[in-house]
C-alpha cells in the first residue's frame, strides 16, 4: 500500500491539501494500531477458549492484523512523502523571508548612502555585500527543515524500539497493551502539525524572489519562444539549479523535462500552481529525471533492509539458540537505528557531494556481502559485530538526508515539493525488494547453519 501510494502521489498530491493528508495519516495510524492490538488480543482469547483452535477464526484474526499492518504502511508513506515536501517548502519559505530581510536592509543602506551623497559605486558595493550575505545565509539554512525531519525520523527508530522494549520487558505489557498506549502518537501527530507546521502548508511562495529561478521560456533572436532546455541557461524552463562550484554541475543527467506553455505564468506564481499546470506526461518525465537521486536511495535501502530481514535474523551466539538470535536481532537493529539518527542529523553541518551520494550505496552493498559471509563462516562472531551494524546505519541515514538535501539544493524552487515527495518512492521500492529477497537470503543462511524455520526454499 505504501509503495502504491507513493507511486501515484505525483498525480494527486497537488489536489489534496497538506492538512487533509495529515489528518488522513492520523486516522490511518490510529486504525492501524487499533486493528493489530484488538485482533491480536481476540486471537489469543480464541485460542484459550478453544484448545483445538478454530482455523477460520484464527485466519480471520490474522487477516485483520495484516490489514492493520497495511494501513500502517499507507500511513507511513503518506506521512513521509507529505512531510518531505512540506520540509522543502518550509526551507524555501525561510530562505525567501531571509532574502526579503536582506533586500530591505540593502535598500535602507542605499538610501542612507544617497542622503550622504556617496557615489553609485559605493551603493553598488553595498548591494553586493548584502547579496553575498543573503547567499551565504541561504546556503547555510537551505535544508535545515529537511535535516530536522530526517533527524526526527532517525530518532523515531531509536525511541520506537525503546518504547516497545520498555513496555514489554520492564513493565510486562502485552503487544496489545503497548499498541493501545501508542494511540497517543496519532493525536500528537495531528496536534504538532496544526500547532507548528500549518503556517508553512498554507504559505504561498513568491518565486520572483528566487533570483536563480528558471521559470521563463527561452527567447530566440526573432522573439519567438523556444522549448529547448539548457542546464547552463538560467532562462530555460525546468532546468535544474546547480551550484556552479559543484563538481556535478555540468552533468547532463540533471536535465528536467520541458514544461508546456501553460506552466509559464506570472513571476509570482506559487509552486503548487506550477505543478498543477503540468500534464501527466510532464509529471512522469520530471519524475524520471530524478533518477540520479532515486537510484542511490533505492540501492542503499534494498541492501540495508536485506541485511535486517535476511541476514541479521540468522546470527546469534550460539546460532542454534532462538533466544540468542532474537537478542542479536534486537540489539543490531537498535545499534543500526542509532547510526541512522546520527547520520541523518549530519545535514545540519554539510551537504554531501553527488559522488559521495553514489559511493555510500556501493559501500552498503559491500556490507551486505560481508555480513552474509559472517553469518555463513562465523569468522567474526561475537557482539563486537554491533560496530559494523552501527556503520550500516550511518550509510543508510547519510544517503537519506543528503539525497533529499541535494534535491532541495539542485532543483528550482517551483519543483522542489513535487520532487521531494515523488523521489521518496525509491526507498519504499528498495524496502519491498529487500523484504522479498530477505526471505530467500534467510533460508540459505538457515540451511548453511542447519536451522529450521525458513518460509521459503533457498534457490542456491
């Protein structure tokens, strides 16, 4: 459900307000927790009442719990895609406000210089100083909201595991009781949005303030409009805004599609209007043009979730002890989540170059191979393996935050919301592939270690 929602989001997100999507997310989360908690309890009660078991009843209970899991998948994807887009919009809004303030300050200084009788050269110099200050501030603050969101999702992984462990292990809550306690989160989810984020959701961005925005058609020498896209021409439609100092600036990968004439509106057109005027084909082309960012996201997620769902379930000290395997699985995932949290917070300090964004998924694939051999041959087999588990989290979180930060930096303001929400389908696709492949990886490792319990047969 989450994958299908993200896959279709480019074609309907602009028709549904942020507030409506967040309310829907809150409802889906609440329904998800309630279904899993309630039918888990009813299933256990049914077993206790009928020692022989009722297959039809049990199957119905399992189906309803899986429905709850499906709703959670939809909620997670809806919330992630929505809040990524909103984070990008908030970053743009803050940058615009900063630009307005610096423009106002420059104007005030110019008036003072004119009153003092200073020459125009001095005035121009002041304008340049303020422009440089504005540019520096924008670079520093360009993706702080995206970083904050990514860091928050990383912290959620750490605290989410802690929430369950504390309630079930320390306070002896059942799964049902823990999930009922978690019903506070859907309420907080909606309250926080209404209290702190709704102002950005309803704000209209003035694209005229973005001096490097590329929302004007090329005009040839005869005064006719030209539909050619030139990444180095600031007047071309939809060309991606690349920092001139970026070593990725001249790469032809980063060409967004041409937009139809209907997209070219007044200079103060908002981002929402720019996307609303795009046809389905144009939206698809813009989505496909994001592949330099989506492939690293897909690859790193496919590798790390295959590690979690396939390999880490087959490691334990000793491996033939189910409790030992469960213990390592919980500890490895918790350590991984700490790494994710730290690396997703790194966007507050720097933005990774494009080459590094592509190197990190390759390193994650090497981790996948490394842990497979560890689980098979046991040449490094104790809890010090948590160190590379932490490293796996660093790579995964790094690709996540810096991938979206690069989108926010490289694309013109009119396309950022769309691109941020649309590109998030890559990580969901990677997770889906990993969940399926993880079953087969687990079965091969179970066979190699003489274990039973795999649900599929090893194809090797």
